[in-house]
C-alpha cells in the first residue's frame, strides 16, 4: 500500500466531513452490514462516523475506521 493512496483517501474523507454517507461493512463469512451515518471527524490515522440505528431503537454509535479499511475494501462508503 502506498502512502500516496492513503493521502488521497484521507483528503477525500476530510473534504466530506459533516456529510451523510451510506456505509457497507464487510463482517466476513458473507455477512454485510449496511448503515447510514454522518462523517464526524477525520484524524491523521482514523476517521469517525456517527451511526443512528433507528431499527432497534439503540442510541447513536460512534464508529471509527482507518483509511486503509477503504483501500482494502473492508468498508465501502457512498454519499447520500
């Protein structure tokens, strides 16, 4: 993995801070979790997404991901 790729992903996420996104999480063994949230903050190594789980009535969760998760396709994000 090249530093150039990580820098591009970091810049893209930083630009989209505050935007609503649809994230697809690969949980392994053909399990995929799709959630909607808002990109809260972008830090040098990770970024956070606030996910509101309306289905089960749970309180909002703050999830953190590394930029390499996007490159390796552990998660996929799409703007809403």
